[in-house]
C-alpha cells in the first residue's frame, strides 16, 4: 500500500489513490455524545438567529437613516418656505408703511395748499374796497338805490326747489364787473 498510494491534502479531506476505496476522514473531531451534538446544533441555531437579528437591525437602521434623511429634507423645505413667506410678508409690510407715509405726506401737502388758497382768497376779498366800487357805480355808471315801490318780496317754501320758466336776460353783453372796472 505504501508504493501505489498518493495523498492529496489540498482540501480538508484526504484521498487515497490506488486499489483501495477512498476513505473519508472529517476535518473536525466527532462529538462524543448526542447531547453534545444537540447543544452544538442549538448553539448554531442561536448564532444563526443572532446573525438574522443583526441583519434585521441593520436593515431597520438603514430604513431609519433614509426616513430621517427624508424628514430632514422635508424640514429644510418647510423652513425655506416659511422663511420665504416671512420675507415676502416683511416686504409687503415695508411697502405698506412707505405708501402710508406717502399718503400722509400728500395729505399734508393738500392741507398746506388749501390753507394757502384760503389765505390768498381772503387777501383778494380784503383787497377789494366795496366803498370804492359803490362810488364808481354811482358816479360813473349812474347807479341809484332802489325805491321801496321797486322792491318786490316773494315767499320761498321750505323746499330748495325752484322752477325757471324763462331764460335770464343777458343785457347788452357787458357784465357788471366789466362795467365797474372799465375805467
């Protein structure tokens, strides 16, 4: 047997080449008892269950990472939207304040112009001397005060409505002011 046998120990088993049948020898020591084999199977089952639990836990962690990334992106998007809305609101408020200030400035300007117009109107009214006008009307135009029989009184109802049946005569084309200031 020593001459025609070869041993191949590349793998974990030993093969014999030759006339005899190969004999399988395991790489590990066989367990002595059934209980030890049962304990070994239980240990391997626990180890396999532990590996499965670790794989499940890794998958759950990956899902949580993805979910937390999505939540973070959603929170960032919501934050950007809220900041944009706040910026828009602040811009609108500043425009509103500017418009209110402009309206107040224009109202003040209108008030000043109204006061200036009133002052000029009073100046014009006070610059006209009614006694001078009366004198010119009596001397130059021949104006006389009406006599009592020339005055006609009429009664006005309490309503403000009046009907006009004829047009008001225009006269000779000159107004009373034109006649007064023609000199």
